C-alpha cells in the first residue's frame, strides 16, 4: 500500500497573503513543512500542491516536487482530491502548508492507522488529543470532537462539547491532520457541504454528516504550531532553529 503526503499551498490567504513563501531562517515556510513531512516513515513521497506560479517557481528553485492544481478549490482537501486523480497512491495525507513544525510521528500515526484499518466504512483518519485547560475548551477557534467507543468521530463543534451536565467531562481537540483513502477523496469531491459543515466550518463533516466513518487517532502532543498571522510567524521563528 502506497502513501503520499500532499502539502496544499495557497498564496492568497486573506489574513496572511503569500504565507507559504514567508521566510523562516532563510527558507520559505513551505520548505520547512516539506522537510518535516519527509521525516515521516509512513510516506513514500511528499509533494506541494498549488495554483500559484510564484509558489511553483519557488518550488523549482528549491527542488521541491510540485503539482499545479485548479484555482477554484474551497479547501486544501479539495486540492488534495484533485492531485489524487493524477496519482497512483492508495492513501493521501493532507499536511497543512502553514505548519512548519509539524510532527512527523503524528503524520505516521494517522497514515498507519488508516492503512491498518480493515473497515471499509472508514474513508479517512483524523488526529486528536486531550484539551487540558478551560481556555482552549471554550475557544471557538479550537475545534472539539466527540469520539465513540469504536474511535469513530461522532460530531465536531467549536463549542465546548460535551456539556458537563452531570459532572466532569473530557474535551478532545481535533487537528487539521488527515489521511484519506482514494475513495474517501472521491467522496469528498462529490458530496455537497451539509448544514453542519457550513455552520461549524469543519471539513470532516463532509463525511460524518453523510453517514461515512472517520477514524480518530490520538496523538501524543500538539502535532504543530500553525501560522495564521504574522505574530504566529514570529513565534515560530523564535521556536525553530536555523536549518
């Protein structure tokens, strides 16, 4: 079974235009994401997917594998799904292009869990870990996930679910680290976003809302420090050592 990591990179992010090319110790952010992804033992290859010529040219200069995609994709997963139509791999891992500190072991965890799952109803896997503090539990930027006893996602929400009506509860944080079977990506591109996906802004509802299973995979720690703003970029620069 062949597994590939795909890093979707979009130039025109509203909050941070040109983010994939933002400099971190002399190299663009996407270069660091690629180097981290290459450390994942489960991946047979890694490539960058983009619709932007500036990103493509930078990839060629840095000798990074790149695939050009359409410019009308709504999400990174849609971009990964297009790549899958031109690749022969069995499993596709969506690695966020704004996470230069992505943990290769977390990538391995979601990829290996899906590869070893013999339940055909499972179309994707998704990383999670426990939320330790109240601030993250009530933060609507942090997506929470409810996980069943069979490790399948029951629901996602930006609210602190479950509600502690009868006592202490455990909150789980969902991460934007996904692995997909080929049929899962085909489904993702064919299904229409439902009411819950539109309301919560959580991609995995594309499957759950239509009755398909997502395997939730616990990772030890926060697998990445995402860069959403220029302040985040400064934080990452201070945390990372020069390559």
